[in-house]
C-alpha cells in the first residue's frame, strides 16, 4: 500500500480538479512552490511522473497519474465519510464560514438554532474564502457558507440570500458630504481592500470593473474586516464592504456611506453540504439561515 499523507493526496487532487498548480495553490491557500513540492514528493514515492507538462497548457495526467487520482479520490472520500459519521454520532453540527459571514450574518440563525437544538454541539471554523473551502473539501465540516458574485468555482452550492455592498469612509472624508459621486471621481481617492491575491479581493475588483469604475489605488490590504475598519478610521482610504457588516458604524455616524452614482452591487450568500452529512439538524440550521435572510432587505 502506498504510504502517503491525506494532505499530499488532497494537494494532488486539487491540481487535477483545478487544472493547474497555481489554481490549486489559490484554492488551498498555500504557495505554488508548496504545491510543487507535494507533487514532486508524490512522484518520488510512486516512481513515475504524474503529469505531462507543456508550456501554456494545463498539466495532463499520465497513466500513473490517472491511477493515483482514482486511489486518492477513494482514500479522501472514505476519510470524509469516517469524519462525517464521527461528527454525527456525537450530535455535532460542524460548519465553516468566511469571517465576514460568521461575524455579520449568522448571529440570529445561530441563536435560533441553539434555542431549538440545545443538545447539539455547534463547531465553527472561520477563515478566508480559500481556507473554509479547503476545510469543507477535506470533509472536516458538514456545511460551508461563502459569499460570491455568481457561481462559486469548483463548488456545487445553493444561494441563501444576497447582500448589498456599500462604499464607506470616515465621516470627515472629502467625499462624505458629496452627492452623485462619479466613478471617475471615486477612483481618484485611495482604497483599503482585501488582498488582490484572494478570491474575495479578485471578486470585488471584477465587480468594480464590470460597473465601469476606473482602476483603483489600493493603499492598504487586509484579510480581516475588523482590520479594514481600523484602516478606514485611520484615514487610509475608502472601503467597499458589506453594508450589513458596518451597519452599526453607519447608524452611529462613525462611518458614512458614500453616494456613488452606480447601480447597487450585491454579493450572494451560498451554502454547500457534505452529501454524507445527514444529521437532520444540519438541514435545520440551513433552514434557519434561509429564513433569516428572507427578511433582509438591504
């Protein structure tokens, strides 16, 4: 039997499923050299090349690669099944969510779930889009909640609701008192944003481009919404954020929503469920999130 870690197999499967080393690295939130090192180690253990590599083309599986892919899928699926069964046997619901989702969107449904299912233990994992997707694909959680603009690459998910984005800035920002700010004028001011290398950062940049906003000057970047808030308050720039996540600051006047002459932009909340996770309370948590989101008007 091949002695190889599940993580190494997960990296190999990610390269195949995402059609490239760079895409696999982004999906797993690791560096491309790390992915390459895992593949080289696997090839050393197998004693054969796993991919045919051609410049400018996605790597193609060799015969040895196709054999290993079937083996890797079987091992990872069985591992996922065992982890899922252990979680269900103990009365646990395990979910992963992007940090912005966990902090701004899930409080009400979690409160309702705790009241309805007091004997079920909730285990939450939070992180970046890439991190929670990797956790879900590994089988370590039953559910994943992520935000997207349209379909989520490589994930069969279901929409639950949508959330308006807002351009926000400190109340003393030069644009704070202006009305009908043009995209061109907006782009003359610096922004704070999620890292360009992240799925979330790339998604927002693409949405702005589609809306006709000229390229922005990104002065500072941070993964955490709380850190972006501090950067805004420090005067480092404007932020395009989920309006729900800054609602309290808007109500107290610490931050203001800029009146930008653009059609409203929205992100979609999605969920995906591990097909082997069949504990009834998992579906109930999803229902409660859906019910809460049906009441959202902005």
